[in-house]
């Protein structure tokens, strides 16, 4: 393992240390002394996987681009691997974002680079089963495996996405060993890293810029291409004149990101691209009161609802060190497609202390006992593939009386039955690899000392929201693409159905969840869509 004492964080790798020398046009909206008005060929809302990819591609085509980001500009010189600062500064609502009832925690990035700045680098192409379902059942065109392959290949090359070549850490290797022992398929994960030091703190911002996030790849290239970046700028609504979108109206935020300064930002542009993600993009459309004759904006929002199990071993696991995710199993993911019980993908998460404590969802002696053994703890997670079966229609995005987004997504009996089966699978896998105790993420669970004891407890739990621990780091849908205007928000090119010059280029386009970590799916799809958009200007 890398000796952390030898690392000087961000000292030679942080591209933003030379922003002035490189002539980058970056505005901190908190410092605006007057309203700001700009003009551009394209204004892009959001700087994550969608916005960053679109910005690089469109600026390389010679177009003038303005990027609006609600979050702060934080870079590796400030990433110190401390949970308190990272969760406060780099995540939506300081990691406090949740569904309407509070039964599902939702982790999304909120800084320049979006969730790509804080994700765990796991990169999958969109599964063929998903693409076929979209074509056959959701009216999507132009997104077959063959049609998307060159765009995936280009982004894999651009972001150095390759199969992880180092041995998995013990946390991940347990998933491999359990799969082999019980006869389940498994594989090695592809990661978007270059010069990775195998630290394990990807979720707190990479301190050495090994993670090939938008923060250090596409956004610097766009800035080199004379794009303008404005951070601490929250897009309030798209700017509509008649039946045409002519830009974006935004508010300057206070340094903490919670309030507004009273200064406004207006960007007039020939094309507007929304890339705020599966919650914020639908929220902007709703605040804008754009035409929605079929009531599709914000509907069919999906999460990959995720639950977990903790196993404690005699041996050291050190679950906070090493590549966070390097092994996965799809053994239970594609047993059916659009019928039958909900399917799930098996992975592991890193367990930094505060993150692990939240996972337990416990307090008092239970939490103390659990955290005392963190060094010996292995964790598995199951990501449920929602949106394919008629019993899994996702949630919807609403606005509160301040115009802020709320996600109304409930854990119904179909999903809760999936939680039960996932716990059954993961706990058995942990005992099969020598766990001394295992605890599924139910509020009333204990550290069970045998598979027999745990199996009986899992069968007898009360499966209800707030009794089970469920979270998500993947928000998809809410602005679904498709050719049928009665079922979608945009066409298959991301163009809004009911107004001119408005495009969506992020994971909110997905008409279901995808059944895999979504960043590469967004990269490839947005590269395709932004290439077509750029061609409109040249035409």
C-alpha cells in the first residue's frame, strides 16, 4: 500500500494552479459585484459526465461555450482525504439528499466535475440487454450496441478506461472468492485512472489527479478552447422567447452554496444544453414551466436502489485502502429482463469511517462494537436494476415551495423483496469465505454468528421503508429520451420535444436504469449527441 506520508497533495498535478497562465476564463459567481450577461453558441448547465463531455466536444468544434456549475471549484490542491470537508463541499446537500420520505439516501456530486469528481471510477458500457429493451420497449433509436461502440471506444481512450491491473484489495477479493466458492460468475472492473496510487479515497476527491474525472480532463480542455466556466451559479430556468429557448437565467450563490447573493447571471445562446443530472435537470424544466402536454418531465426517475451486508473476519480487511471497486458479479443481474423478481448487481464499497458508520444505520453499543472492528470488516452491496418490470416504475421529481427538487420514490413490495434476496445472497457469501459474523442492513439486525442464524433472521424481518437501509449513488431518468412524445421528454438525439434549441445531455435521458454504474454510459451517449449538435452549426 502507498505510504501516505510520501504524497504531496496536488503539488504538481493540479491543472487549476496554472489557470491564469493558461488563460482560462473562470468566474466565481460569489464575487460578482453586478449582474452578469453573456452570449455564446452553447450554454451548458452542469459540469459532470454529461456537461464535461459536451463542453470538450463542442468547444473542439470551434463553438463558444459557457459552463454553469452550482457547486464550487475544488481541485486536488484542496483534496486532503478528510471526510468532513469532502462531504460538505463536494456532494449535493452535504450528503443529506434523500427521497421524499427520507428512506433512501442519495449521493450525488456538487462541484466542478460533478459526480465524476467523487465517484469510485467504476466504468461499464451500457449493457446490451438495456439497449435492446430501450429500442424494443421505450421507443429509442440510434442507440444499439453497434451504433454506440465507437463513442464508447473514443471515451475509453480519452479517459484511460482499462481493466484494473493490480490485485484487488481484500474487500473486493472477498467478492471474488465467494463467487468462485458458490459458483457465481464474476469479473474485473474497468476504471478511468492514470497513474493511480491505489489509495482508496476516490470518494473524497482524488488528491493526485489520477482519477480521469471531468475536473482534470474535459473541462481543462474546454477551457483551453476558450470556454467560460462560472461556478457557484445555480441555473434557475431556461430562458424562453415564444417557442424557442434562447439561453439560461441563473443565480449567484453564497460561498457556502446554500444562499443567493442577489446577483443574476443571464447567458443568451443559440443552443442550450441541460446536464444537471437526473434530479436537477427535471427540476430546471419544471421551474421553467416549459410545455409538458403529456406530463412526462420528472417521471420515471430511477435509482439502482442499493442495500448492503457487513461481514467481520478474523483477518485484516482494511476496507478503506485500495481501489474502491475492482471486482463485480452480474450473476444475479440478467436472470430475467422485464419480468420476474428484481435483479441486482454485486459490488463492494470503500469504508471510510464516517461512511461506514452511516451504512450501519445503528447507534449506541451496536455502532461502537461495529466500528471497533472496522479494520476487519468486509462489505458487499447489491444494486437493484429498476425500471424494467411493470412493478418498478421509478419515482418522480417535484418542486417544493422554494422551487427546490424533491424525489418522490418509494420502496414498494417488489423492491423490498429484492432487498431480502440480496441480503440472503450477500450474507451467505460472507459466511462462505470465513466471516465470523455478518449483519445485513436492517435496523433491527444483529451480528449473526452463523449462516443458519442469519438466514432465519433475514426470513423473519419486517420489510418496510426505514427498517431497511437503502441508498443510491446513481440517479437516472426524469427526462427520458424516445421518439414517442407521449412517453418521453426528448427525442433520441436529446432534443426537447416541445421547444426549439433545447437539449438534454446527461443520465436523466435514460428511460430505465441501466443496470451498471452509469458514468461511461453518459460519456458515450453524450459524445454521440454533442457530435450531432456540433454538426448543426457547421451545416
